[in-house]
C-alpha cells in the first residue's frame, strides 16, 4: 500500500498549447518524476500536461489528471487516474494543493493562477521558461528557476525531502 | 497502463459517522469492489469512507480520497491516492462525477447531496439502507435498493457493464 | 446600508423545467419574499428560478442569481445581481449557504442536492410539492411541507426570526 | 430594476494584509467606483477588500463580497451583499468572473491567482502597485499600470465602455 504521508506527488503545470521545446521538456520532466518513484499530478488535458503524462508513463509512473469538465473522456490518453471535478478552472487550486511541489513549464494565464495558488499554499514552485513575477520590481522572484528538466526535477525532489 | 476509458471507478458514499452495521457493510463493499478489479473513489474521510477503503486495501485494490479540506493529512489511512480539493463540501460533486456508478451506504445530508448529484449526472445509484426519496409520494425511487453488500456491488458492476 | 447581520436572504430552489403550477407558485413566493423586505437568492437560470425572480421584481425586491457557467448573459432577465461562479453545479452549495432559509418548489435532482446541502448546513428547508426524503422509512422528513406559497414564505420567515 | 447586461461590476482585488498607502488607495478606488454608478465586487474580507468597500459605501455604492468560508459573519462590515461560497480560495475565480474589469491593488499570492484568472477570462486588469508579470522577460505586461486611484478607475471604466 502507498503510504499517503510518504508517497510524494509533484504537480506539472503548463499550457494546453505549447511550443515543441516546452513539450520536449515536459516529457522529460514527467519521465524523471516517474523514475524517482513520485506520482505526477496535472490538469489532465493536452499540451504540457499530455507530454508530461506521456513521459511518466514511459517511466512506468502513476499519472493523475484533475479535469475541469464533466467527463473523463476529455483526459489525455496518458492519464491513469482521471478525476472529474465538474468545477471548471477552479480545479486549478486542486491540482496544486494535491501536490507537495510544483514544476511550471511555459504556460499562459491559467498557469499563472496555479503559480499563485501554489505560492499561497506554501508549496515550492520550480520554473522552466515560465512566468517571471515580481512586486515593485525590487523583490526576488519566489519561483525557483531551473535551466533543464533534470535540474527542475532534482530541485523539486530536494524541496520535498 | 490503466486504460481510462475501460478502468471503472465506483464511488462509495456514506456518513463519516456510521453504525457498526453500516461500517461492516462498507468494508465488505470495498473488498468486493477491489476483488472485481475496480477502483474505489470516496470522500476520503472517516466512517463509511474509511471502512470501504480498508476493505478495498484488504483486497489489494486502489482507493482514491477526494478530500474537502486543505491537507492530505486528513485522509483516512487507507486512502492510497489523496486528492486535496480545497473546495469544502462542493467536492461532493467531484466524488460522484469521477465514478461510473455510486453505492450509498446509510449516510446523512451530505450523502443526500451526493445522491442528487449522481442522479443529475445520469449515474446509477445503488443503496444499502440509505435515503429513500420520492416526488409527490407517487413515483418509484430512482435509487436501486440492494439487500446485501454483495448484491450492491454486483448490481453496480452490472450497471456499468 | 444593508446590515449584513440583519438583512435576510431566502434561497428559492427548483427546476429549470417546471409545471405551470410550480411556476405560478414560484412567482408568488418571490413576490412575498420581496414584500417582506427579504433578498431572494437562487441559481439564476430559468423555470422556477426565473418565475421567483419575476415575482420578486414585481414586488420591487432584490434578486441574486448564483450562475453555474462562465457568463452573466445566461442569467434570467429578472436577476439583478448576477454572480458568475464558473464552477458548474458545485455552485449549488453557494446558493444555499448564502441564505438563512430555503424554499424548495418542485425540482429535480439538482434541487435534491441543494436540499442535502441546506440540511447539512443546518438551514431550515420549506417544501412546496418537492422531494420527500426519509431514512429507513421510519423517520420524520426534515423538510417542512407547506400547502401554499404564502404559507411557505411565512414559515421560512418565522424560522429565520 | 438593474439591467444585468448594462449594469457594470468592477472587481477590486488585493491582500487582506496591506500597507497604509494601499488601504488609502483602495478606499479611494472604491469611492470612485461607487460615484460612477458601478457595483464593486471583491473577496469580502479585510485589508484592501474592506477599504474598497468602505470607500464604496461612503459613495453610496453597492458592494458584493464573495466569501471563501462557511458564514457571512466573516464579511467585512461594508459588504452589503455577502455571498457565502463554501469553496475556499477557489472562490477567487468567482470574484473575477463576476466582473467586467479588475483593479489590483498591491496584493500577495492570492491576488496573483486572481490576476491569472482575470487574464484567462479576457478581462482587463488595471494595476496599482501590484504584481509585475512577464514571460521570458521580453513581453509587455498584460497588466495596465495606473499611477493613481483616479487613473485606475478611469482606465477600468474606459475598458468596459
């Protein structure tokens, strides 16, 4: 049995539309999460979410898709555990709260809302070519920037001990 | 890999406070769901939810807990996949929409809200000593009553083909 | 200024599809709520919700529509305060929690989920030709049945003091 | 009767903890929104939300508080219409979707999530000393920065025609 206080989940967030470079990074991130024995949780749709799930499946990992809509049929084909929330994009809060760390890859405004929720929840957020955020231009970004997928996963793993 | 269009989920709903008979029924329902190779989804808390998860774990099954609060630490110890929704009891809609059939065991008003959502979503609802509902007293209840845990699980499995 | 601890809200719940008798009852209920100086809150859509809002507007009352979707354009035309939740039918919990008492008129399964939430939240629920519910067939229904719209509103007003 | 297709709502977002300068700005923003005949919607709690509602009440405006919790008693005292969502911080999506434009004043991570949701929903976001956001450092921020409360409200009003 998984031990829910020890089995770690990492959320991978990013756009349903993404560049080839982002998709490649997401797939590698998913693969390394799976190889580390960590569960991947995401929004369950296409783009970065699908690429990350594909990578995790290739590494024989578990993938959870927290879907916005009314049917599991909208999940990408690499989601092993589809959760049908029925609450639209309010599900963004569920994606991040279910994890112990978050890796953001590229992403648009939905990803920005997830970064906000993750930081509000006190979760570490590792970024790969994602949003830069600052208050008044004079504060250090709370997003930990990584240069490679490997560095992103290693950093997230370190943060969650 | 699980195939998300074929791997079935059954939701077990019921109160966090329950009678010994309800707990025993829930444990047996969970056990038989697991033995049928079906994933058990529930609200992740105590009472009927915990007993059903315990039974499923004894049958080496997978258990998903859709939690109302802000932390996975509130899940019962038999939840293998804790989903931290952060949306309170609005998560009841997610519990039922994530499944293809629902088994209601005893239960209080929260269970009634889940029965409403399940029927609204067109899901079959099998009842074990749960709410009776009617409109104008002259309609057949849409809840399929079962007499035993075995009959409840068999009926739910039949309904989802 | 309204005093939020004294200004009462009554939720009117019921189906978006309704019989002529239900619509007539809803309109009268809305009218009497408005005449009592109470704010009407509902799901903002058609059927019973629209009829109740129409009645409240005729009585110069305030109407709030807690909408399931993504746009205020889906509100019925008698909603003065459209709230766009974006959370689908999970918004049922918001409809009832925003009120101090609930009047259920007819209704289908969505209404049943709202009755469950209202009773879970400890709110009085007055019914007009709505769901009958019981546990084991031997308990008194927690829904207070009224015979007329006037009686329904008077009962709800009494319950909220 | 308000006409729901013409009556505009502006959301004011910002932290429940705020600097004196932010509170002063929020109060003035609320006042000018009210004087323009526009409804103010916010998260209903303290800090920037309370100051904005106080300003709106001074201008005899209508204030709506979309509360995260389970009781209207947690609303600040200047909220005229308390909406009790019961969905926690997932209510951030409801705050912005209920408005036609958003003014962000200071703010922490919750505000960042609301900015993300507002931009995802295609709403104009005017900022007063709030988050700066960028993708790759080379894109223009989608937040329209204002220098004064008056400019913020004028800009928001222009955007919503």
